């Protein structure tokens, strides 16, 4: 864990200039492809352009507000909020089953989201969440969850953003490789030349994304027409005032289950951030964090979008750049909020080709996984712990590789879990830690980290 501490150039509470903080905050925004979930959801619900842009604006604004609240009011750690992929299928199902966009569909979805977010707030306010974490998630389980968070994201970075992304696969691979190579070269320069270490390390991701975007434009892969057609400024129009609100018991039950899965994923994200910043999360932070999570989701529902939750990508960004300043995350929240109003800027970010994001994202996910292995490496273990660590990793890979038709044919409740390898891995680690008999024989877990 000490390695993490010495590896940070800027700690969470260290001072950093406003200009640099603004620049590095934008870097976090660019590394988070938070525009992808709302675009996917809009397609699933056959939204028109107006509804799609409204959903995108609401998501950006909710992410901005949630990030600022979590970083400075509730969790008080460098935490960024973004839309989860977990609820997308359920959200589209609720909307379509309740009359669609022209009926009470979105109002029914908003009603279910509001109830779920209020339950999260109650869990934190009563202190129940911290007690659950202390009982069920010791360091061994926490390190395993962090490892599985990174591991589960690697195939997404490679498949969704590169191999299966729109366009020619050869061009996608070339573009992603150039972007990733730029990132590696920037970090290499920072290691080789101490005088420019801070600039090249802290700016490595935005340099990589900048080079990747420039090359994509030269290759004809950047959609300038979408940017040109977008309006410069616009207020979010598709909020609760546009869609209304409706309460359906079946939709509420569905989203209580969804929130349980999301919360499990968020817990893994917080563990990852604690490992990267060498910070042990206190009981008070656990409770305040889940209150902040609930309020973030409440704001998202009121704005007419799906839950915004803790985003694991940021832990990887901090590992690469060495900057964990909360002021940087404040500016990330401000940038997200700006994107909620300036349509042309959000359209520009949405137009960045997926392989550019994937080239950076693939490296980020590996750093998250290695941070989890670092947590495990320092612990004395028994034979039982090898199964607590190993089986969740196997389950993570199994669900990532699981054929889509198996998931589609499963009962609806199981589909939510099968679609979230992180949640299944976390549940498996927790259950195994509770039921596996304890042994007195100890050994040192060896990893390649």
C-alpha cells in the first residue's frame, strides 16, 4: 500500500492551481465515456433526436452535480459519478411496458428510480450500510472485488470500443494502438526525464486522447457533421416536468433489485479508489457515501435520466497520472455540468471514435485490476482464501464470456445479475468468506503485481 502513497504526485487534499485543476478535470471527463449509456438507452427506446439529446444533457448534468456532492459534501474522497450500464435493459423494459415514450413509460421509470434512491439514502442515514460493509467485506474480499472490477472492464474496453466498434476493424485497431502508444510514451517520458515528469504524467491521458482524435480526423473517422449540426446552447428539456411521474409496484420492485446490484458495484469502485489513494474508508464515509449515492441517483431521476453512480474508471486515471486532488474532481463536476448546457461541446465528445477511448480505457482497466492484486498481496492468507480470491475471478471471466442468448433466456431477475460480473463476483467473495471453514495454516499470496 505504501507504493500507492509514494506514487501519487498530488494527494486528495493537496493544493493545486485552478488552471491545472481545470485541465486535469477535463482529462477525467474525456477518459469517462459517460455519453455511451444514454446513447444506448435512447436506441433501445427508439428515441428521436430531441429526446436523445435531452437524455444526454440530463446525464451530463446529473453526473456533474453528483460528482461535486460526493467529493466535497458526502464521501469527501475524489469520486466521480457517471451512468451505470446495469439498469439499461430494465429501464427500457419498464418504459416500453408502460406505454412507451408517448404513454406513461418514462414517468413510471422515474417513479421507480425515485423510490430506489430514497432507500439508499435511508441506508446511509440510519448507519446500516457501514455495518453491512464491516460485517461482510474485510480486506481480502475488498481486494478481490477491486481485482474483479478491473478484470470485468478489460473485455469491454477491447470488444465494445475496438473490435466490435462501428467502422473497419483494422482501422479501429490502428487508431486504438496509436492512442495507447501515445499514453505509454507520455508516461515513459515522465519516468525518464524528471524535469518534465509532472507535465507528461499528469497530462498523459489527455495527450493520448488528443493525438487519437487528431489521427481519427485524418483517417476520416471523426463525425464532424454531428458536431456542426448540434446547437450551441440548450437547457435540459426532458426532465420530470416533461415526463411526469407514475408509481408502478412491479417497476419499483425491479429497480430495488437493480439498485442492490448497482450498490455492490459502487462498493467495489470505492474500494478501488481507497487502494489507489492509500486511504482506508471510515465508517462515517461509508454511510455518507451511500447517502451521496442516493442523492445523486435522486437528482438523476428528477432530471429524467438513469442512475449516476461511482465510476471505477477514475481510479485507473489516478494510478496513471498520480493526481488525486479533490479540486480536480470539483472541476470534473463543473465540466460535466457545462456539458449539460452546451450541446455542441457534448456533441464533440460524443463524436470521439470509440477506438480512441478504448486505447486509453484498456490501460486504465489493467491499473485498476493490479491495484486490487496489490491489496491482496500484502495479506497473510490461508488455504480458504485462495478460493475466496480465485472463484470470483473465474465467475467474472465466465460472465464476461457468457453467450448473449443464455442471458436473454434467463429469468428477468437473473438477467440483471448475469449482466453485472462485478456484482456476481462481489456476492461470491462475500458468501465464500462467510461459509468457507477457517484454517490456521497461513501462506503469502503471490501475484505478478
